[in-house]
């Protein structure tokens, strides 16, 4: 069973640029969530995708957007990067709607540095 | 607003000593509760979860937690820690299965020889 994989693992961007982060969900999981973890903080919910539709969103501006594909993989896009966007971005998958036990399975994250 | 408070940002402890990491949450409705561990430069790994039933929950690596509804707490305990338990621990709450998690700020457990 393949776990959640994220790419790239590290990247550096400058203010104003755009970034795309990718996530492959665990086999059999149809739901993907994205979290932002700033240094020294707990993860904060960005949004969740279920069957290619956004299924809940946290307190993040519209320049944070996402996609989910038919194979349940997902992308997180961030436009007009700001210094405060520097963080570890975590993707998590879960089998929502299949009677799963509520557990999210996390990838190792993509560390974004904005200069 | 729903929130999770981890009462200790850092907990230093000697190897083989017991440890308790404290977590309180604010909610007037039923919740699901989780503890995750994060080792350096890694993602989050589930230690244990409370969905319903027995209030004492056992997890991996010898950890356990007790759900206390009246005190809205979900403290994590281990009777004897190892050096390898050194990591960041996060308490989290969810209001529906598979839904968004609200995390606490984390507790850094540092186990010294």
C-alpha cells in the first residue's frame, strides 16, 4: 500500500511568484486535505477536496486554490506569494464516505521558503 | 470558536520516566479527538484517536490517552519514555469523521538520557 506522497519536498520562491504543490493520496482514499504549518505552530486547515470538489475551506485568501483529479491526486496553488507563506505544506488523505474511522494520513510535506 | 489548547509548549523528561502531555479543547458538541506525533523533518503520524466508546484509548509506541468530557480534556500519557520518543506532539479535534482537524500549537517532548 503506497502512502501519501508530496512533491517537491523543498522549494524556494520570491515574493509575488506563484507555486504549485502536488500530492498523491493513499490508495483507496478519495479525499485530500491541505494544511499549512508555519514554523513552531500547529498545522492549519486550508481546504479539503472530495470527488474533485472543494468540500470545506479554512481561513485562507482566494490566492490559495486547489484541484483534485479523477485519480484523487491533488494540487495546491498559491499565487502572489508573500513572505508569510513560508511554511511546511502538508497533504493528508482519508477515505471519506466509506465509513472510515476519521483518521487522516499525512505526507511528509513540501517546505516552501519565500524570499 | 472551536479551539485546542496544549498547555505545555515544552516538556523535558529523563529516559524511563513517566510523561503526561496535556490537551484541552473547547466544544459544546460531540468531537473526535486525536494525538499525532511529528519527528524532525517529517509529516504527522497518528498515535491514537478517540471516536466513541471507552474513554481510555491505547495507541502505538506505548502511549495512551483519556477522554474526559466534563473537563474537555484529552491528555496523553506514557509510563516510561525512551530517547526515541523525542518529537513534537499535536493534539487535534474534529467534528465529523474525515473532516477538518483543528490542531493545538504542539508540545515538544525532549527525552534526556
